[in-house]
């Protein structure tokens, strides 16, 4: 456990550092799925490792040890984790859980507000054109979602560019991109190391919508012009929280659209998958070692309570939770 419990931390740091760079070189759709899977798996690994390290400190509290019927001395001998490490892990875990709850409440409020705005928008079609000179265009998630475009934005674009803009926003709704955003924001709230994935994920989602719009329109240059003109027209205008055509790094998006479609690459995905597999395997191994550690501590406590062979105390407790744990420990040792 001393080594395997720390491997998820290393994997998280590596993916957080290299994930955004690799995602920009992949086709946007698989890149989005890869970032979402990486965020979920590493967040689980991060939380599990912190919980295991925190347990080594909490389990040594006399009241907890008495409730669990294990020996504190045996527990310390089996897993010599420094108390400062266990205490820091407990603190980080508690802060992460509180941050996750706060972020989850914010996400729920955002989705509820978006659905309420969908209902309040004029008309009953997917597209809602608002009479506003401020150039705006964004997608509101809902059941179903709606596309909001201002007349000011429509006046800035030509006919083909309007089609490209609408295709871009429809791609956001069709792909349920707001769910990807929720995953990245929630995992980043739980694990601060994953914050770079939030910005990288937002860029990848915009690229995903750009590529789908290019397929629908049939002309990558038209989509590039639509993205560029929309960004220039809305310069200085506060961007909405919802998915907008002007989101992400616009110059990089335009350059990508003016270039050929991205080539599929399997090596980054395979490498990332192997790292996630290592994260899961190490966490499972650490959890197994922790379970074995508790069994050994319970067995040690059982031996202390039973006393030496032939003593009256031993004959007085022929059965019970302690002896049951003793038998499980012996069976486990026999299997090993």
C-alpha cells in the first residue's frame, strides 16, 4: 500500500499536465470523451487514495479502534504512514468533498435557470431570435434545448455564415456538451489538479461543434469566417455562461478550420488508457492491502483478548466477532 496508494496522485498529475496538449492534437470528439473519462477515473483514484491514507490516521484513534475491534499497535506496524500525511489527506479530502457539493449545487442551479429561460423565450421552435442589437449567439441546454441568436448577430453574418452558426449551436445541443462541462467542473472541484481540463475541455467542445458544422455546411472556410466574424462582432460583449460560438480560443479554432480535418491518432488514446488502467489497478491493490491490514490488526487484537493457549480467557470466548475475524485471517493467509 505504501507505494500503490500514491500512484493515482502521480497519474493525475501526468494527465493534468499532458492531457490538454494531447487533446488539441486529436479529433475533437474522441478528445472530449478521452478528457471526460480521464477526469472521472483520476478523480475517483484521487479520492480513493486520500480516503485510504486518511483511514490510516482515523483508524488509530482509540475509540475507532475499539469500535472496529482491531489493535492500534498492529495497525501502525502494518502500515507505517506518518500521522501528518494521514491528517493532511483527511483535510484535503474534506475540503474536496465540500467543494464538490458547492459545485454540484451551482451546476444544478445553472441547468434549472437554463431550462427556465428556454420556456420563457418567445416562439416554440428550437431557434429563438431576440430583438437585441448586441451580437449574441449561444445554446441553452434543456428538454429540448434552444438556440438563442440576436438580430445584431444575424446582421453581422451572411446567409451561409448564418447556417454555419446555427449548425454549430445545434451540434452543442445534439452532443449534450453541457454534460461534458459538468463532468469537468465537478471533478475539478473535487481535485484541483484537474482544473486545466476545464479550459481544455471547453476548447475541445467548440472544436467538436466547428467540425460538425463544417460537415453540415460542406465548407470549412465558411465556418471559419462565421466563427471569426461572430467573435469580432461580439468583442467586448460579456460572454454568456452557456455554450457560445465565440467560446474557446477563437484564433486557434479558425486556424484549425482553415486546415484539413484532424487526423485520427490512436497512440495518445492508448497511452492515456494505459495510465488510467494503472491508476485503477494501483487503487484496487491499495484497497486490498488496506483490507488485509485491518484483518491482521483484528487478528492481533483477538490474540491479545484470548490470551495464551489454555488460559481460562481463551475457553471463555470460543466464538464471536473476534474469532470470526481470526478465522477469516487464517483462511486469507492460507490462500496467500
